């Protein structure tokens, strides 16, 4: 029931430092990446793209982008907004397209060949970005336009593009001395390799572990569907008659929740929480230490006291002090609630004859027992009402009632995997808005978590809106036997969450690609996603989409009441493990001095400092904290709870005016979803709400008030 239990890993944008537009390059008609996309809606031709196409495509695209930059730099005309800022925004079309396809595949459907290319290309792309960002002549032209901005009579969006372009150069080191620029280039190159290696190591470590069970009595307590999935996994690995459990969330988390065998719970838990920390070829300790210290070195080179100070300058939070203030305000009541929950678990253990103290591998198991006893709520009782098809339709119907959108399944669009679904998204007047790709199930070629990304961002070309191509990627429970995929309620809310990100991308209505959709600060970008979770859990909405997969019966009121009563159950744990991870992120990135010594000791000291109890560990331990060491959320993991202040307050507006009140929905669409990064987030929110957000709604929702 708690929304942070399986916190989504949200937005992934291809690691490119260039603006992008549609490819019109036809240098090599035999390479589909270098040709105009001759596909429905001009989507990538996945059915024609092969791994061997990427290296020559990158080479050609980099050369083309360099030529485009040279044209801007050597223009004999005086710098103007059009010939410098807009030209720079539009440069790099082919490179942008190739990078989006490649890096999305590396996350969602990778292999050894793609990973090798990613490792090789990381420093190349880093160097390419630096050559542009540190190009003195190019920056001089940008600065010339920026310095006369007050006399250019630009509209608000043009002004925002100019400001962001200039600021981007400065924050990338354009004002540094030549010697410091060389230092920066080396740091960036090394960081690009380290972050890539961290993610690849984590995927390898996750895939390497299997818990093989050969005695049926060791499966006691497990739901039938989970046992069947484990049996299917074993059969696929040539171990018929046995059961295999993995470190993918749909396998490991329910095992920890239901398995009676404490030794096996401890075994799989240890494997889970020691990923990247085993002293083998996939060990991440040295990688993350170097990463944190290089980020600090880079920040100081650019004139900041810490990496967090550098990052947060661009966030709603503005600085580390404000982040600490929010996290500390939440930490104290959350920790007290978690301690009370731990005491309840200890009583449950002792009542059952146990003579041990609650450990992390016990928490989910005993909380499930307490939930059943206290609320008569069994998650297995809920799942039949949350088939993937029903939840997906529920999200679509919610968007229809709020914004008039419709979703039409397509079968004529190429995809990168047979499980991927594609939908055309239309506005209330039937106009084409964009495409939505959906990839729901785990596999060894996909990293863990859930995220939204894009293959084409919305923008305007020659006065015409260019429609976005958006993708959501998840790792939900697969279908078992004859039953469809049945989701936990956490998975259902994750689908609504990622769908909220997708709406942010799909409804974007701006001129410039770099300001479109999710091109906003990390602590604002989670507002459109997290606010959607509120509809997923609302009783009025539940009755419309949560229907039994066999009978079609709507979820009964009695079950909804149980879910509501248990709404703040285990929220001490959920909040503490999340805030602990957010503070661990700041331990690495708000420091003003290099980190030395053993990473495990460093992490332990940080958790001891905040008083984290032994029965709970951070949501992510250091060596598998992909968000901050490989996923773009460094000094930004706090963003989910910052945005939850916003989303709780925003949903309160809908509760006050009506769940599907059209005036409120239109205001949210116009002031938040359509505007992308064209305005100031705080002002955009106030335009929607009429006032600053009130944190009381967050505290109430989590039962911390």
C-alpha cells in the first residue's frame, strides 16, 4: 500500500549534451540510423536497426554535428538570437536521434555488444560535449546575444531558451582558464566511464544471483502464483521440478514478504543488499568513491563548495540547507513511527516463539502478518482486481476524464522487443498528440526499476507542433499460467506514476525541444507523476478500473475500506528507508572535502549519525544506488519527497473542486503539463494553485502529523 515501497526509478533521458531534431541526413542509406525514418509516425525503425549500425552511425553523426557547430562559429553575420541560439538548439539532429535509440536500448534491452559500445562511446561523447561547451568562439557569440537580451524584444519562451543556453555554457566551464578547462575535460571523461561502469556492474550483479530451491517445504507461505513463476523460471533454466527466485523486484520482494523459511529470506536478502559490494569484477565501491570525489573536484573547479551546491542551484530547493530542512522535518516523526512499527514486529516475533531481534530480512514478512491481523487485508486478496490490462485502462480512463485524451493500440509500429506495446494518443478533438510505448515486464536485458523516456521530444517546427514519442519502462509481475499479469497495488501505483511522467511529455506544447515536457528541475519533474498516484488510490476511481480478472466484478467496498484503513500502515518504514537514502545521497554530495577510506564504514557512520535503527537499511545502499551514481539523480534523490509536498497539495485542489473538475484539470494542464521548462517552477505552481503548497497534506497522507 505504501507508495515508496517500490519507488520508481523515473525519468531516463539519453546521455547527450546536444539539441536534437528530426534526422534528414542520408549519408548512408544502408544504415537505418542515418536515413530518414520511413516508418509510421517516423518512429525509429527498430526492426531494421542492428548493433553493428551504431558505431558507424555515431561516427558520422559526430562529424555532422561538428560541421553544424562550425557553421555557427564561423558565421560572418553578427550574432543574433536566430543564427546563434536557435541554430545551436537545432544542431545535432542525427546525433540526437541515434543517442536516444542507443541509450534507451542500453537501459531496456541491452546485450554484451551494446554494453561494449556504451563503454567505448562514453568518453567520446563526453569529449564531444566538452568541445562544444568549451568552444571560446561559440560562447562569445552566445554571450553577445545574452548581453543584449533586454533590447531583443523576445517572448518569454525565447528569453528562457537564451538564459538556459548561456547558463548552460557557464555551468559547463566556459569561463574557466585554459588549464582548468583541460582539467574539466579529464574529469568529465572519467565520470562518463565510471557512471556507465556502475550501471553495467549492477545489472550483471543482479542477473548473476539465483536462489535455487529444491524442496517444496521450503516454499511454505509463498503465494501459488509466485511459486509457479519460480517453477517456470527454473524450467527455463533446465531445472524442472525446482524453483528459482531472482533479485528482480517481482521475485525477491514477495519472497521476503511471504516466505516462512527465515534462513532463505536472509540468504536472498543478503544477496540483494550486497549487490556491487562483493569484491568481485562487478564491485562498485571504488567506482562510486571515485565518482563522488571527482564530482566534488569538478564542483570546486567551477566555483561551488560542493557537488550538491552545484546541482541544487538549478532546483526548486536552491541549496543543500533547504533540502536538509525538509528531510529533517520529516525524519523525526518518521523515525518515531518506524520504531513503534519495529516494536510491534518484535511482539509478533516473540508471540510466535521467536528468540531473535527483528532484522531487515524479517520486516516485510512480519508486517504482512500484522497487516492481515490488524486490517484483515491480504495483498493476495487484492491482486485479482489489479490485472495489468485493468490498471492500464484505468490510467487511460483517468487521462480521458481529466484531459479528454484517447489511446488507440497500434500493431503496425516497429518495436525493440515483442512485449512492447504502442498506442497513438489523441486529444479531445481527435488531433494526434503523440505516441506512447509501454514495456512492462522484467528480463535480463533490462535494468531494474521503472522510468519514462522519449524517442522524440515535442517541439515546434515551421510553426507546426511536432508530436512526441514517449516510452514508459517497468518491471512488473509477469503473467503466470493461464492468468494475466496481476499487479500488487504498489505496481499499480507505479504504472500511474510513470504514466503521469508520460502525460508530461505527451501534453508538452512548447517551441523548443530543450524546454519540452520533463525538461524541468528534478524536484519539480516528479509532480506530474506523483499526483497521478492519487487517482490510482481514490475509492471513486478504484471502483471504475479495479475489476476481478475472472468475474469482472468491481472491487468491493469492504476491500476498499480495508485498503484505506491500512493506508498509512508501515509508512514509518517506507518514509525512513527513503529519507535515509536521501540523506546518504547528501553525505556523498554535500561534503566539501574528499571522501576517504572504506565505503561501507562511511555509509554506516552516516546512518549511525541520523539514528537509523538496525532493522531498516537505506532504500538503496551505496553500491546499488543507481539513481545517484548512474541515473542522473545525484544530490537529487530528495526530489520525490519534495515533489510529494506539491502533489499532495495539488490533489487537494481536485478533492476540493471535484476529482475530475474540468477547470482544475485545465489549469493543471495549461500551467504545468504543457509548459515544460519554459517557466519558473514555483511560479508555475502558484499559477495553478493560487498559492504556495502546504506541507500539511503530505504529513497527513503519510500519517506523520
